[in-house]
C-alpha cells in the first residue's frame, strides 16, 4: 500500500530557545483536509510548534528545533526557499496586526509581492478573503481606511484575511478568536468548516469547546510534551487515553 | 490613633487639612524652583540673540548675503563663505547619507543580535561623542595626507602643478561626513526601531523577504525620522569649524561677482571658504574688524542653523500627526 504521505507530519520534534527546551519529542501526523485542535495551558509550546512549520522560529534569537517537520512528505528544513514555504502556510497569531496600509492593501500585500498587479484579480482576492474572514460587510465601504485604525477584533479578522490571501494549503490559527465577539467567532467557525475542503487546518485554542466543535483530532500539549493525541470524540469523552486530558477539558486541572 | 472622620471640619468638608496645605505649598515652591532653572537657561540665550542681532542690524540686508567679502571681510557681504558652506553640506551629505542609512539598515534589520552587533552599536554611539577636532585630525591624516597624494599620482599631470588636487571641498566633505556618520547611524537606527517588530513578523509570515518587508513597511514608516536625523546633521555640518580647519577650508578665495562662476565658485580639489571658518577668522584674527561685520556673520550663521533645526522640528511634528498606528 503506497498511501500518499500525510499533509503534515512531526517526527520527534524538540524545540529550544537557547538552552531552554520548550517542546520535547513531539510526534504526530495531520491528514490532508482535516482539522487538528491543539489545546494546553500557557507555556506548553503550542505557538512554538506552529513556528517550526513555516520556519519563523529562525527569526527568534536562539530559536531552533531538532527532529523533522514534513510538509507533504518533504522536510521543511530541506526546502531551499523558506519564503516559498511560508507562502504555502497561512499563519494567524493571537496579537492582531493590521499593517500600516489600507485595509485593501493589507489583504493585497502578499499577492502583490508575488507579482499580481491586475486590478481585477486583486479586487477578487481582497473580496474573497475579507468575506471568508467575515470582515467584508464591516469594511466594504472603507477599504481605504488604515488597517491599524480598525478595532482589535477587526484587525484580527484582517490578519486572517491576509493569511488566506495566497490560498495556503495549510492554515495555522493560534487563538484566532481571542479578540473577536462570540457571534462573529461562530460565523468564522462556519467558514472554517467550508475552508477545510481545500486546506488543512491547525487550530491552537484555549477555548476547549472550540476544538471540540471543529477538530477531527485533538492534541493535548503540556509543558512541551504530548499528553494525548486522539480523535476529538475520544479526547472529550469521559474516558480519554490520559486522565489529565479529562481533568484539563473539564477545568479541574492543576 | 486619630479618627480620620473627626479630622474633617463639619462646616466645610472640603477644607484643606494642615498636611494638604503643606503639600500644596511645597508643590508650588518646587514649581517655582524648576521655573527658575529654566529661566536661567533661557534668559542668557535670549540676551545673546538680542545682542547679536542688535549689533548686526546695520549690515543685515539681502545684499549682505549676495555680495562677496571685500578687504579681508571688513566690507562687502558673505556670499563666498555662504556658498562654500552650502557645497560642504551637500558634499558631506552625498557621502554620509547613503553610507549611514544603509549601515543602519544592515545593523537594525539584517545583523543577528549578538555581541558583535552590540559592540558595533556601542562603538558607533561612542564615536558620536568624539570631539570634532579629533575627527579633523583623522580627516587630515586619512584624506589630505593619505588619499590626495594617491589621487594626484593617478590623475594629475606632473608637468602641470595646477592639475593637482589640493585639500578642498572633497577632503573637507569627507571629514565632515565621517564626523556625522555615527550621528546618522544612531538616528536612523532609532527611526527603524520605532517601527513595531510585529509588522515585520506579519510580513515574514506571508513569505515576504526581508528586503520586501523593509521596502514596503519599514522604510515608508521611518522615512520622516530618518530625514529628521539628516537635517540635524546638516546644521552640525554647517556650524562646525574644527573638521574643516585643516582639511580644505581657507580664509580667502577669489569668487567671481557675477555669472555662473558666482554660483559654482569652487572645484572639488580646491580650497573653499565657509561660514564657520570665516566667522572664526574675522572675529579674532583680523585687526580693526568692524563689530557689525562680526555680528552680521554670526547672525547669518545662527539664522541658518535655527532655520535648519526648525525644519527638523516641523518635520517631527508633522510626522507625529500622520503616524499610521
């Protein structure tokens, strides 16, 4: 049987900042077009895990990892152009960042860097991404407004729109809904259910119920180690593989 | 133990307690002391300016700027030194602006953080504090005694001594550029550092290269800060005497009174006149120099530098107004 490789695979991943180890021997796979939910308390290495995928860990002084991260079977460290890798992966980090450009140019930023100059094509990309991030109705009449002038929650959706602008094959969301109201969050979650048809989603979240709603598999990271990796129904059942998962999910951890 | 409520007089609950009165008096006294020190700083400054412009008033006119000095500067105007200072400033900027800005971009945006970068940073900051006379001696050694003979060996015709380059605009510009390099690097790094790191990270996450990030986000949002640094350096280049003393400035050079030769009086390998040098010499080297000529030159130089600095301040205010985050 020669099945195609999993879309994303981590093999014995350990990550360090200087001498401090933040991920210990983490291994798991993410099948194509699935959603993996990653839960765990602060300082478990969730964000670091995401940064190994698009190699932005390189930008952090002292940041490095051992083991392998494979994208479609290909090791990300073996890829010659890390920028090409980053364009295949959409990243949304928890702090909303509106670039000091107009809303339109925020979304058009990455396509423009890729050489897209056709106005019609850019207009299409901008509208699609802003609709997908449920921001379109709020900004469609003021696309020239500075992205930095939007509210925190709007900037976070703008960040999501930017991440979608190159139609990435993998979408990494790190606490994407932290500044977004619950109603809009639910609407974005509906969009994510649509998006998974065309992309694989890595969802880091502190809202365990969000992982439950969206994820096919759930990974519970604690102090850089894998506590549990199970199908979401199992992880959120009364009998997950590890007792600590039950405690964490039900808020009696510690 | 005193009961706090009983301390409040029943007739006026807002009356000041003795402690509050003492605190208020102390606050007022301290404010006056600070104001006194501030006045100590400002009053002499105003007196100096009034004195200079009062004594300069008889000569101040557009003609004073437009005419060349006559009879060792005792008569005539300031055109020759003014235009020399202009070319000195432009010449030094041509060297210092690109080198300083690109060095700062490298140090701030590309170089890895580590002890090498820190040592370079500390060195640059220390260099900014080196007295200008030291830069002058460096310029004398490196450019006048080092670089000029090499240029002349290559370009000058040994049979015609007039083709030889002398200490002049080129060597003085380079010396002033070296003096201002650390200032430009420091101010540019500050301007670049004021752009939040999160903007860069957002761009990198989209697969933008470092250069694309710098060109599209970092530079457009730090340009005004960089410009402010350059303007401040201009006023320093215009005002300093020491760095040009041995490296190309001269007290007298014939400058035509009309025609294009009046606008372009100095070759880059020729000695030139400059405002700071001119003021220095006429103030203490020429006997029977009329007071009004000394103070007239001082007034022009001060106005020039105040104008340049005001431009920098105006730019800073404007930039604060259009901050994009």
